[in-house]
């Protein structure tokens, strides 16, 4: 019987909210068993870019990453956000290790080609994640803290969606552990009415997703999040939940089937 492993993905909005982040780190530290934390940081990247006079461009919830923006996200995601999370987890007794996809070649990607005429710049689409290498670390008592950066194997860092990092990590670890993937953000789950925080859709399968996307119930950045969640389920991840950052116990939220 496989050991349980929990992959928690925390979004940039939570990272930027000290109360939510503090609670999440406490709850994450208290989780039983093996675990991995994956983080975003887009809001902080936008803030730092603005301070440096660099304009942020977004298309469909995805960041256009030119050479200047790549420097910003590498500094912010791989340094500022990642290392602060690692330090705070150490204070809770968690033996955390900050990683990008380039570290130990754990996540390889390729530069996204033109899509619908849009040049996303230095954005990576994941090719492979090394579950064996990650599992070796985890079995030694290390808790990986994954930044949303990958590499192409040719010396280039690529900006990669944090939800995709979480899904790729969970899928790569599924052969080794009984994996639960939880996407944490500032809402109670996927909402049927964005103006009603209590209108949580309890379960979503592939057919539901296509229907909700077609009628506009699910749109924007929630689309790639659910696409990544469904991909994880298809790859053998036992459970995927989209929920509040303060609800790591798996109760409530939207369960992807």
C-alpha cells in the first residue's frame, strides 16, 4: 500500500495576504505524512515589475514574459517568494527545500510556441517531471517547495503556470505515493455565481467542465486550473480539491472527479 502524500498549491493572492499565508503555513506544517508545497507569486511579480518600470501584460490569465519580465519572475518566484516560504516553514520545524524545475532537472519544459497569434515569450509548457528524483528527496524527510519556474535543458529558465507545476508534480509522484492535490486560493471552491461566495459547486467531472465552460460559469484563470486538475486525475492522482487556503482538511471545496 502506497504512503499518503499531499501536494498543496497556494496562489499569489494568498501569498500576498499575511493572515491567510500565516494560517496556511501553520496548517501545512501540521499535515500528517509526506507533503509538497507549490506556490505562485504573480501579484508580487507585477508589483516588483511596476517598481522597475516594466509593464505587465496578461492574456487569458497568462503572463506575457519578455526578457525583462523573465528577470523579474526569476528573482521574485525563485528568490523572494520561495526563500521566504522556506524560511518560515523551517521556523515551524518543516525541513523545506526550495526548488525550481531547473534544480536537479526536476521539471523540464519547452518554450511555448505561438498560440492564436500570441507570443507568450519565455513561457514554458511542461514536458516531464522527475517523480523518482523528487521521491528520493521526500523519502529522506525533505519537503520540496516548488517555484513556478522550469527550464528547457539548454540553459534557459522559463516562466511556468503554478497550477501546471502542481499538476505535473502530483502526476509524477502518483506512481510512488497515494497523492492528494489541493489547489488553495481565496474562494471556498469553484463558484456557480461569482458574486455568491457560498455557491460552491461540490463536484466537477470532465462533462461538467465542458458544460460550465461553454455557458461561461467557468472562465478566465479557473479554466487552466480545472484542466490541470482533470489531467492529474487521469494520471492517477487519487483526489483533487479546489478550496480555501484555510481548508486543508479536505472538507468542503470543489472535488474534481
